[in-house]
C-alpha cells in the first residue's frame, strides 16, 4: 500500500467527504482521512525520506574536475592542443550540468 497525501487549501469536512467519495467511487481503497492544519502538513513533509543522487554528484564532479584540469593544461600547451582543450572543456561542462541536479533533495523511490 502506498500513502497519498492531498492538500486542499481551505478544506472543510464537506470537501474532505467529496474527495473520499471520489476516491472510493474510482475503485481506490481509502484507509483513512483527516483534516489537518499547515503545521501538520509541514510535520508530515519533514518525515518524508528525501535523499540526494550521490552517484550523479560524484560522476559530475569527477568529469568537471578531471576534464576541466585537462582543458586548462592543454590550453596552456597551446598550438593545435587548443582544439583538444575545447573538447575537454565541453565534457567538463557536461559534468557540471550533471552535478547540479544531483544536489537537489528528492523523495526516495519505493522498491517494487
């Protein structure tokens, strides 16, 4: 069974009963429902398990640092190596793009 939290602004008992009736008539099993305040919603959200994508963070940081350093070195060598430095800089850019989304906390996915 999976928990479903629905937040309706200015909800009252009539609104709650309409939502329960709609869920029951669609064939979903409703175990319980209650009216909560914003404080209760914050407390429930705090209990949800959020995590970061550490694999994406490590891979993105490794690409950004490794290929960024290679691009800098190849740029200082000069000559035709500047073309290789541009390729390394592009790959370092992909690392930064992959690194940033991993820093955001996201809800943990349930194992099926």
